[in-house]
């Protein structure tokens, strides 16, 4: 018999209790993976959409609560483009809108001839030839059943689908790309854009990007300039979403720890006499504590692994078959999944510490008298 | 006749020495053991007798370090034993315990129960298993090695418990009413087995018993009454104790 056999047999003694506690841990780990995975997915979709367009610096309104809530004069784009070190500048108007089928989508308005149109990877059709034509992200085209030549109603106005684009970002996949003017009219922001995308010459390093950001921030104090890699980190809405995801997950883990603590306290109390036997045959307090800790850790490791599987599957289902598909690009790294499994192990150790210390507190002579 | 015991420490053959040992409960209202002085020589067979509630089992708990005295001193091989942790080490290395209620772990098989005392002495798993099976074979229980305690009879349980007590080749075997839950036939067999092992293993046996027949056997008999030692009779194995 190996040492680990003892806690395994203890867990097998009460299979229903073990399974229910393991399930509690699994739900906590799955919620951690799903909620944090969603938050990260949203951030990834946002930053990937910027990367798709080759944006290095995002220029938005200073003081706006959120990038998407601000407005910038579209005339700023050509001025910024003249700055040494800036290769291209293009204004972009972004609006959230609902389609006639109820699905929420993003509408992005771009100036005709803007370099942003070049970032679209057309798989069908062509770029818009006039203000009445749009390009659809591939997911959006699939969900609306649209193909080039069809008509799509956006904010009460009909547009002709000129082409369909396949981009890496989930956000771009669910976006309708329109010419700037009609979108400005539809949202009542004539002459305004949500932000300006700055592209720097190819091969520009992060140090140069940061230096130019600083330089432009000083030159245009009414504007907020952020390097692309900072955009998601400094976005307040994403920050709130991220904090809520971690907060909710932490709560689930705390509740789960209490489950484990309760189970282990019961388990140890039921086995007071057996712990007395182990002491009587010469097991040291350290060995007994190790046995109880190992029992809790094994319980939570099992639950944690099930939770990882549930979380990955749940996130996949959530982002494949719901509206979230338009905005979220689920990305679960091995490191994050490992962290989730390790958190389950720590949860097991934490929930077993007190029962383990209780297990060795009683003298063997008293423990052996317990029924 | 048993060979002369090895000396426990230079200049003395005492394995255990109890000096004015008391164990009180409920703030001194219950004096389970009260001022007992006792010396147990290495290689001896000692029986502790007395009526129920006289303090025999409590005394055995103090001798085995399952409990600590309220006052007084217990010395094992000349060393004063003051902590439960120290007793645990001594029990693991030198003491085998046999209980009236057998005290086997119900989730483990007979062989696994016998393996339990070997955790901590550095034996590999294969060696632990081999030794457990050897000991079960020695007590005639090799056929129940893979059975759980719930599937064994009282006599079988006690034999497995004896195998467990012997697995680390202890210098001292402490038995608390080992036949208390057995019928007369099984009782005789268990005592017979303990006697065989006593002669084979060159160890010391301290046994608590109610049974007047069993208590006559041995070379040192201690009688307890109301927590005190009421009589201490020295005899020889050739000339058993009689009161």
C-alpha cells in the first residue's frame, strides 16, 4: 500500500459526499475559467481588431469615460498624418446597433479610400463602391444569411452587401463596415469620428511607439493617445468587466473552500477513532496532517480537472451559440488552465488545514474511546 | 524457559519506570490513576488486573504514551517521556499495541492494516507488503490478507491486530484486554499466540486483563483498585502468580 492509498480510500468511503464536494469545486473552477475567459476574450477581440488594421496608436477624446463614448473631429486625422513618424491616420466611427432579427452588432464607418479598407481580407465580393454599400464580417454574414448583392438593414437604412471579409478578430467578424458619411448621418455625428487610428512605418519598435505617443500627447492636450497594447488595459469598461469576472470567480472559490472545509471537518470528525489508531501505531502528527491535506487536495484536484473541462466546454458553447460570438474571441492559454487547476489544489489545501490541525489535537487515548 | 532479557540501559534492566504517576480527570474529581510507582523489567511478562474502573486501561495508556500523566514521571529506557510527539516516535520504533476492540482501520484490508506501523521507518512499499504478509502468515492469517476487517471474525481480527503490533519487531507489547471480545476458544488461541511470540521475539509484554486464568500467567502481576496499585506480586513463568 502506498501512502496516497489511505486518503483515496477515505474519499471512496463516502462516494456521494465526495462527488458533491468535487462538483462544488468543479463549478467554482468552471466559473473562473468561463468568466475570466470571457473577460480575456473580449479584451483579445478588441486588441486583435486593432492589430488586424495595423494600428499602432489609438487617438480618442480625452476625458471620455470610455473610448467608444468619445468623439473626435474627423479633421484631426489628416493633421495627425502629417506628423513625422506617422505613416497613416484614419478616422473611424463606431456604433452599436441592433439588426431586425434582434442581434447586436458593431458598425464601423471608414472614410472611402482610407487605409483601413485594405486591412479587410475579402473572401467574397468587393469593397464598397459608394455610400450605399457595406462589407460584412464573415460571422455576421453567416448569421444573417447575407451574401454579396443582398440588402441589409442597418439603423433603419438599407445597404447593399458589396463583400464579405474574414478577419482574425471576433469583433471584426461580427462587424458591418460602412462608408463614414452615411453612418455619421445615421448616428447624428456629422464631421465626427469615435477615434483615429494611427499607423506607423513598418518595423517601428515599441520604444518608438511610446516616444511618439508621448510627443503627440504633448502636442494635442485635448486628445488621449494610447499605444495599441495599452488600449485594452486602460479601457474602463473592460476593466470593470475584468474585475467583475475575477470578483465573481473569487466568490465562487471562497464558497467552494467552505464546502471543502465542511466536508473535511465532517470526514475528520467521523474518523476521530481511526486517527487515534494511526497515532497508536506510531504515525506522527505531521504524517496525519499530510494524510488529511492530501485527502483535501485529491478531492479538489479531481473537482478542479472536471471544472477545467466544464469551463473550456462551457466557454466554447457560450461563445459559439450566443450573441457573444460577435464580440468575444475565447482564448484559453495552457498557463491560465494550469492556474485554474492549481487554484483548485490550493483550495483543497486551504480547506483541509483546519480539519488537519483538529485531527491531531486530540490525545490518542481519548480518540480511541470515540465511536 | 525464556532467555535472560537484554538490559534496557547500562546498569539497569528496567524498560519502563513509573514514579508517582497520576492521571486525573474533571479537575481532579476523577483520579483514574493515583500515585502509581512501577518498574517493568526488560523481557518480563506483566499482567495488570483489577475490577472495572480501577484504572488498568488508563495506566496502560500512560505506559504506551497514548496519554500523558497529570503528575509523576514515566521513563522509557531511562529517558523521561514528557511529550506525546516523543512517545509517538518510541511507539513507532519499539512498542506494539493490541486492543480489546482490535482497532483496525475499516477501509483498509488486513494486510494494509498490518503495513500501517511501517510508514515512517523508510521501508519501500514492496518490503512493507512482504513483511505484512510474513507476519500475517506467522499468525495464521495469510488467507485473509486481502479481506477488510468487516469480513473477519473476532478471533481473526485480533490475530491481524497482533500481526500489526509485531510488524516493527517491538521491544514492548502492550495488550489491553486482548481477549475481552473473544469466546473462550479464541481467547486461549490468542493468549497461546502471544506466549509463542513472547518467547520467539525476546520482548516484554504488559497485558491488562480481567480474566483470572490469564492473569495467573506471567512473572509480575500488578493489581489495581480505585486508581492505586493495591498489590504487586513477583513470580516466575515456571511458578505462575497466584493471589
